C-alpha cells in the first residue's frame, strides 16, 4: 500500500536527518525544523492508515 510505503520513507528520512545532525552536516535549528515537519507528516499518515484499517474492518 502506498501509505505504508510513505510511512517507511518518513521513518528513513527521520533517521537520515538525525545522522546529518550527529555528523554536524546540518545545524541544530535545521534539525529541529525538519524533525518537527517529519513528525507532523508521520502523524497525518498514521491517521490515514488507521482510518483505512477501520474502514476495512467494517
């Protein structure tokens, strides 16, 4: 399913952003901004996935 693939990609991006911060390739401010945006996108995807699961269960 495309939403599950997107969720996996967001998790991968979170990891890469964290690694970028740890190796000092990006500033802490950029890290915080990207982490916040990726977290919000993850929450939205999670909501959509839960909605689809509920629809499929009915």
